[in-house]
């Protein structure tokens, strides 16, 4: 407490008050930004889950199309099946060994 009073006597009350207010503003902004970062991380995970579900849905559609074509004795559309994305790529575009069926059934 003695150091604080010495500091106030050296720099003056307005400057000391401004420094204290700046510290409290810093603390409030830090709390707000930590909450925003947490929400962004949660939304990022949500988007990744949606991507995985869309990928699984695409694979399921290809599977159903192939089964229906086989049941109706029609040649399945090989080009569309070949274009279907059934692997995940990394940043360099190389395929990764990742299980894409992320359903919990």
C-alpha cells in the first residue's frame, strides 16, 4: 500500500487512476475474448462434424444408387461412383487413412 501511495504522489492522481482503469479494462476484455475463443472452437468442431456427416451421406447415396442399379439390372454410373469422395485429404491434397463413417450407431 505504501508503494501505491508513493507512486500516486510521484505521477499524480489522474495518471494513477487512468492506469488502474486501464488495468480493469484489460481484465474485462480478456474475459470477453476468452469466451469468444471458446465459442469459436465449439463452432469449428460443429462444422467438422457437419462435414463428416455430409461425407457419410454422400457415400450412403452412392451405395444406395449402386444397389438400386443392381436390383434393376441397370449398369451403375461408374463415372459418378468414381468421382465420389470417399477419403479425406490433408493440407497437401494427399489422401489420409481416416475412418469417414463417424455415425454412432
